[in-house]
C-alpha cells in the first residue's frame, strides 16, 4: 500500500508497532482525502499482520461508518447506537487469532450521544490488545469524553510535488499526475480520484472557468453563469445535490486561492475577504441541508461577491 506523504506519522507508528506498544485509542484529524483512512488501514494491517487486501475479511478488524437508511435509501446523519453496541458485543469476545483487535471509526464526529456513550464504554473496558482509530475532519466536534481518551494526530496538506511523485509511482502519466496534484489542494486521496476520473477533473476545471465569468461581473451575468446548477425547477432535491457538489468544489478552489495569495505576499484584507467567502459557502451548505430554496441560497452568495 502506497501512502503519499505523512512520513513522520508513519515512522512513529512503525516504531510503536515494532515495540509492541500501541496505545488503546488514536484520533486522526484532517480534511477528507488527506490520508487518514489510508494510514489507519495500513496500521491495522500491520497490527493484524495481513495485507491491505485481506483486511476487510479479517475477523478481528472492524470498520464503522454511517449506514444507509433503509426507508429513505440515503446515508444516515450520524453513527447509530446500534453500531456502537454491536462493536461492544464483538469486542467482548476473544481475538480469533490471539492477537490484536482493531477498530476504525470514520467520521467519528458524527457519533451521537448514545452511540458515543456506547463507544466510551468500549474504550474504558478495552484491554491492551485492542486498538481504536477514530477519524475526523473536526476534532472540536468530538464528544469531550472520547477526545480525552485519544492520542491526537493531525494530518496536514501534502506538498503538491510529493503528491505528483506518488501518482507517478502508482503508474499515472507525468502530465496527468501534475494536473491532478495541482487540483487536489494537498489531499492525496482527492488527487488519486482526480487522476482516475476524467469527469471529475473536467468538472473541477469547469468550475474554475465559471468563477472567471462570475468575478467582477454584474449581477445578471453572475446569475447566468450558475443557470445550469438551477435548471431543474421541479426536482429541488437534485438541484440541491448538484449545488452542494459545486459548492464543495468552490471551497477547494478558494482555499487554493488563499495559499496562492500567501505565497505572493498578498494583503491580509484580501485573505480575510476570501476566508469570509469560504464561510459563506459553508453556511450555504448548512442551509441546503435544511431544505432552503437553492436559488435564494446562491443569490445570497453572489450578492456578497
């Protein structure tokens, strides 16, 4: 398994595993696609002495994430208490092979109070042969009682040159690796997705072109530039989903603009304006989740640009 970046974290855990001295629970913090899950899976495979391909069928490996709601056929908003209790039941049994039991919990900030308390009991009762990896994009959203029991590791953005080299090692052409690394905003997972998906890359580049039309344009032209996001007046759910995906791309684009501004020695006022715009994007995503009219949301964004 190739892990792109995060050499210090990997080196630390390699030493810990070699010394047979892992802690009971770790929390990996970082943006989506930065490498938290890949690293956790690598470490789980090392602890269980199997390859990554064998990990998901290993009886002492457990992966927890949000499940699909059978009624709505959509992903649930949080990790349920039933999942927490299920893990407690499984960990109550002895290891199948007399070694470690490893649990990875993705989006650990989405543990609700009940499921969080169930996990807390697991952490309090777990023995030395059980290791938890909690993955989150925002550790401030974790339940304080859980956070206090974890060793924290923060995954920062990876240098684009490192990502590019990693993609080339994976077999991608140099030009494609360079383009994908540039568009990834320091997230190896996103770079791999971009390199393997022409549509995703094209969509990203299309959003760059959209913002060239929006910036500095009169309001009616700004509205015209986003018409394709609001083209289905009858299916508001589809419009909301499409707009949410576009906003996610906008956040990445403007975060990249912050880095460019810093590299160019830009003024703090410009940085504050960009940060304010990103905050507006995030608020828009919250409003979309609350089923607020997508057109009203996007108009409010454009009025502030």
